[in-house]
């Protein structure tokens, strides 16, 4: 990875009617941040400038470039994906705003695939407004999985804030559909993917993973469902046999309510709100969304379009700034991991290097951590 401000981070504008433009401008308004990386925004030069003016951000200088490989360090570069007549309506979801988000994302994806940018940070999209010919996915995670998943595998959504990391077995899916997707294979794959990401991208040498139950009270021995006995426990046991420190199943309310989550390097939730509701309550505005399992590195703020705040100078840029910093930190950790784990005599493409994993020898599980978490269940 390039050093200092030569790291080129592509930033997509997201939905132009949400707070994406605002948090980008606010995050980049401090010129000191330009000493850390070179920003390449994929979006509208006109809307970025008008947003900076509306926010009263002085001296927000941008340079419009034809392609990302023309980016110059020390300034905010913009690959204009909308043209000189770009317009938006803050606070209003629209197909126009969705298409603008999709066009920016597609341009940034091409740029990172071609090596014109090094890392990708995406501003929030409206998952309904963005649907169209260029985007037919439930969200960013699935779109990027289709393009960049290692070896054609699955991507994983990981929400991170400090030492709190929450991953999901299922992502953007109706709650009624979740139980049939909780299988031994899906849970085992998620545990293994999470363990790899914690090692390679977060620097956890021997990660301990708390695996949540699907049903309340871990189903109380089958009184409230059989997914724990049929799928989750067998998956955990098989992962343990492979040397992975997986614990559970553990009831979500007990784990988060007692603070026992702090004894683990990661928490694996079965579905979206089971993991993200407590995460956002704990992390506040500092959370970051990271997509593991890709040949590229992509992060995003851990919030949505927030139409109710758009255009009112109420948006908090903390999560966008943290997403930028997280992308850089993850890239450096991944580079170090691959450097020390790969065979130096073999030559690999970036995709091949990303898919290679070293099998670590893991210590026996910490039974006290699990006992403490489980004992808090009512």
C-alpha cells in the first residue's frame, strides 16, 4: 500500500438527497486530513461546492479530474459523475437521487478494479431509491460481493467501533426469511469468515468469537425453536475442532446487557437488528461498517441517509471520518498479515494473496468468558 498521503481513497457521494455530501465535506474540511491520504470523490463537483457554501465551510477547494489516476495529493479530487447541471432535493427520496448514487458507486468500483484508487469508502444510499438497471441488490454488501468477493465466496458485514466488532450471518433480509437461512453450513461459514477477518484485518492473533442464539433464552432446550440444537451448536463444535475459538450459543440480551461482549474479540449475530441495534446503541456515532471477504477494502459510516437531517447542518461527520481512518488501518494490517503469512517464493495476484490464509495454532477456549456471559441470562 502507498505511504502517507499517496494512499488514494475513493469516496462515493451516496444518495445526494441525504447527508452523504454533508458528512464528506465536513470530514474533509480540515486540511490536515489531506496529509494522511489523497481523497478522490466520485460524485458531483457542483453539489459538493454548494454543500460547502451552505455549511459555511471556507476554502473548500476541489479539483475536478477526468479519472482517478489523475488525482493530486494535498487537495480534494472529484471525478464528476453528474455533470454541470447536477441538482438535488435534500430530505426527499427520489429515483434521481438513487441513480446518482448508483452511478458514483459504479465509477468508483471500476476505478478500484483498475488500480486507480487503493481503498473505497461509501456514503449512505437509500436501498429503495437506488434500485434500477445498474443496481439490483439489497445493499452495498451484496453489490460488492458480486464484484469483489474472494474466490467467488460471500462477503461479510462487520460493524466496528474500537474493540467492539459485530458480524452477521444474514444481512438485508426479511425477518420471516431468517430462520431458514440459519443452517449449520451458513453459521459455520460465517464463524470461519469472521475469524479470518479478525486475524487479517483487525490484528487479533487468536480471536474469541461469541456466537449468538437465534431464539430467546437460547431456545430453553427446544421450547422456543430448534435452530440452536440443529444448526448453531453443531457449527460451533465443528469450528472448535478446527481450532477456532467460538463460544455459544449465547442469548443476545444477556451478552450485551451484562457487558460480557467486552470479553470477546467479535460477536456473531444471526440477523441484522439482533446485532446492529445493540451495536449502534453502544457505539453511538463512532461506528464503522466494514465489508470483509473482498479482494478490496471497503468501509462506510454506520448510519443511513438520515433524510430528516439533510440540508439542515445537523449531520455528524464522526462516522465518515472514522470510516476513512478504519480503511487505512485495515489496509495496513492486511498488508502486514499477508506479508508474514504468504510463501515469499510464490508470486500471486492481489486476488490470490487475499484468498490465502495461514492456519494458526489456537489455544484452548476461555471457558470463564463463556460462563460469565451465559450466566447473565434471566
